[in-house]
C-alpha cells in the first residue's frame, strides 16, 4: 500500500527531484570538472562574475539547477523560458521583464531550456541583448550545439559540457533523499540500491523518480525484489534516434571494429539494438565498414555482412540480430585495410579535378568512322600477352600517367595482392616499353 511520507506542507504533486533541488552550490552534486576548486567556472563564481554560456549534456545532470545557482551566486534576477512551451510571444514578454529589471540596475540571467528547439529567428532574437551585455544568457541542450544552435549565438557564449552522474553521485543523492524523507535504512538493501542506480543510467531525475515510485508501491517501508523489478523494468538506456546518443554510439561501434575490439563491437551493437535502433540501419553500416576498414584484406567480410543483412531482413528481431552480432565480431577480428577506401577518395578528387580525354587506345571503335579517327589503335589484348599482362601499358589519361592510387597493405589477402602488383610492375620495368614515352 502507499506510504504517506510527505507532510501537508510539501505538495504531493511536486516531484521528489524538485523537492530536493539544491539550495546552494555546496549542495550541488556532480560536474566537479567545472565547479571543482581551481576550475575556470568556479573561479568566475568566486569573483561574482558570470558570462553567457550553454550547458550541453544528457537529461538529469543538473543543467537547470546549476543555472539557478549561478544566478543566485552573482545576485542576479533569474528569468526562465522553455523552448518546448514558448514562442515569439513569450520571448517578447521575457525581454520586457528583463528591461524592467535593467532599468532598476539589476543584473539578469535568462535561462532557456532546450534552446535547440527554438528556430533560427527565435535564437537570433537574443543576440543583441547578449552582445550588449543586457543579460547573461544561459542555454541548456541535450543536443550538440555545433549542429543545433546558430553559429551567431555560439560565437557569443561559452559552451560547457555536463557529464552524466557517476554511481557515487547518485548514491549520495539517494542518501540525501533518505535523510530528507526520514526513510529507514532497511527500506532498500545495498544490492537493490545498486540496481536502482544502474537503471538510472547517470540521470539524477530518473533515480529520484524511481525512489518515489518505490515509496508508493512498497509495503511496510520495505522494498521487495519484485517491487524493484516492476519499477525499473521499463527503464530505457539513453539512445535518441537521430540525436547525439545515436551518433555517439554508432561512432563507438565503428571505432571498435576499426580498432579490432570484438568486445567493444558487440557491446555497442547490443546497446544500440536494446535501446530501439533499427537493426537494418546497423546492417547497412556494417556493410559500409566491411568495405571501408577491412576491404581486400578479407573480402569475405563483405559477403558475411550482406548475409547478415539478409538474415535480419528475413528473420526480423530478435532472431536476425544474432547474425548482426556475428558480422560485427567478424569485422572487428578481421585484418584491416583502408587501401581501397583511400584509393576511392583520391580517385573521386581526381575525377572532379578535370575531364581528361580517354586515350585513343582505350576507346571502343564499333564504326568505320571511329576506326579512321584512331579509336582503339595499338590496343593490346591482355590475354594475348605473356602472363595475360600487357607490360608497359597505361590505362590512365596521359595527364595522370604514373599516378598510383591503390596501395595494398601488408595484411590479410592484400599481402598477396601487393606481391602480385609488385611482380607486374617489375614486368613493366623489364619490358622497356611505356605507352607515353
């Protein structure tokens, strides 16, 4: 049955995270890389100085609380907007408030939550006030400001990266909640607390929400394992399709494969799929990785990735996901070569640099007119040559003669490919023949 732990003076509809919001910087938990002794932001606050800034970090790491505390620390008026709920009308209203405070000689901090949700025109509306120093702008975003915030605004603020809370941070917050609510120590066992903290995934708001739900469902102020499972079973790991977490995790998967870490590859694959990433998207990326990072060092990698893609397409989830895991582990374990990828990038650059003519000996000559124009003259049919190789021949435009694009590495199958190409180049030198000499 539910437990009545809150006094009448504390609104029951106010979330626990709001009840425990820090009252001073000394109460603030986490972000020691910004607020620790000797750190730049802390030095500014100690001198009661503040500049415009953007807090970039995942949900539940204290962006709003920190903005309020910074305003309090420098004795400034605190105005807040949510880009989710506000539009041009609300922006005008808050600017009018700001001007009233400024007229009375008061400093103003304007906090804009989810600032990336404002469009370009709405973000631009703050520029003149930030530029003139009429207000201290503090934006908060879960998305990469480089992509989601206007360059004009970015150039006028300092971006601070806020980190997820550590397990120690969340344990400290739980203890604070215990003390505030006068919960008995036996309310949860240490292993249950550890499970709750792990499910919170670095999010303080989520951690306290779990605790609040447990208070509601626990019988006799004692959490059962079944209670805990019910509360945290719906917890989702952080993964925002199309957002920062999406790109960070696909990057981690790719880098694990490139770095020959099958453990890292299968872990990040599991993280993405368990959080709801479309498996066929991952399949397409694995195919790309097979060509980019393994290439001809192990051509079987591409075949396996295509087979994994087909398996996922035919079987769906969860059965098909095992094939994706097999492909990811194979790619990470395979010999690596980006020789084809590098050659392809250089070839694309050369192709865009100029429209060089196809040499006559490489042109087709199906008509008499084309034959009379010299198309196909002196073409050497490779199969009629020793070792089926026309030594000394050139297959590039005359302007690119001697250019070498593909340089196989000394790993996997490319070791043999490299030996073969060295042999052919030796035949070129021995022949004494060069097409463009």
